[in-house]
C-alpha cells in the first residue's frame, strides 16, 4: 500500500488553478483503503489536488513518526487555521510547526509538538491513526472559505488569474488541498473518536469562550473563567488581525522583497476579515447559486446529514 501521484493533464482548468512558479499539478491518493485502520472505513478517499513537487515529499509524510503527545490542528485551507492554532498554542504553550512545509524541522523538534496541516485524512501520516494523538479539526462554510482562499492565492501565491477563474477552479475541486467537501466529511464522520475534536469557524465567532472551554478540556487543561474570557478577548479579530506574531506582515514583506513584486492588495493581511457570511459582499447571486447547487450535489453524493449540510452553508449552533 503506497501513495500515488497522477499528473493532471494540461487544461484551461489547470491554467485557472496555477499561481506564481506553479503550473503543474498531481492528484494524490492511496493505492487502496488501509484495512488495518478502523477509521479508514469512514474516509471518502478522494484524490487530492497538489503541486507536482508534492511527489518529492509524499512518502516522507506517509512515514512521518507521530508521537502520542503531539497535538494536531487540521483544516482545509482558510477555515480558521491560524485563529485555532493561536487558541491552542496559548492553551498548550507547545512548539508550533507546519506539515508538510516544515517537515524536516518537525521531525527533529522535541516534544510536545503542535503540528498544523491542511492535508485530508487519508494523506496524513499513516501512524496518526494508530498512535492517535489529539486532533482538532476546524470546518468553515464553503462560500466564505472560497473567498478567503482567493485572497490568499492572490496575495501570498501571487495568483495572476481573475476572481471568476479562481471560483470556477474551486467549484471543480481544482485548488490546493481539494476536494473541499470530502475533506470536512471525513472528520465529521470521525468526530466521535475520543482523540478528535470537531469545531467550526462559525461556532468560534458566535461563542468563542465556549469553544475555548471545550478545547481546553479536550487538551486536558483547566482554565478559569477569567482566563477563558481573557483569551477570547486576545483572540478577538479586532486585536488578532493586528497581532504581528500571527498576521505574517514581516514574512509578507520579506517575500515581496525576495521575488521583487508587491502583493496586489496593499491592505491585505494574512488574518483578514474573519466575518461569517462575508461572501455576500463579493459573490454575485448567480455565483452564490452555483455554490449552493454544488454543495447540494455533494451532500447527496456523500449522504450527509442535515447538521453537516448546515455547516457547509452556515452553522448557527455549537456542535457537540
């Protein structure tokens, strides 16, 4: 059983998903469903859209040594990863790392390690499912995630395509880490595993103190009500978006200097608006309808329950 990478043939869609320095992609998957991993029965096992250079590290990620005291934050891109990692970091005070971008440093760091990843369940290191460290998964509604990822592509990856082209690629699961829906579905199906905590971006916006309390309990940490409220205030978007340790302003400027090109939007921050339903400001009614029909199709395809459908659209209640 191994990881396979199948080259995506050139097409107009590939053109729409390419960005500065990256024009070629592969679909990454397993040759078969692992029979010795019980939760694998719940996986959609959809091929994942990645740049061709992923081939160079695919097996190394597959064989990555997972430790019992690791804490993993896993999300589809732009679903609240940075916000969640800071919440966990402040609760845990662990060493923050990123897989696969920093795999060499991650392998050599002492415990406890705090590792974040956008990889789907079936492409995470195989031992994560046998060692069973703590995993915090965060989902976000489809349309806000798409808008946030567009601005990320445009300003961090220096995407030269237009808004319509990016949205078309997103809708056809031809964007990094796609497919979108099955990424979330896998962890929704595994949400009752004792080592997995399933959260949503919308819950964090609606009642962050409750989510902080739930997360701390999951991590075996005891926070007083005052500590919870202080952390919620620290993580409020009004303050969080201006925090130089998380908004990557220095990294963005260094990147611009290295490539000799400024980001298209001078006011862009890695931590952007953090608004629930912000897609309404940028999507036309026709595009919203395309996204809604796409989600409806995926919900039927994977036989999703109504609560998960609500998460894909916009969730209004705390889960669990």
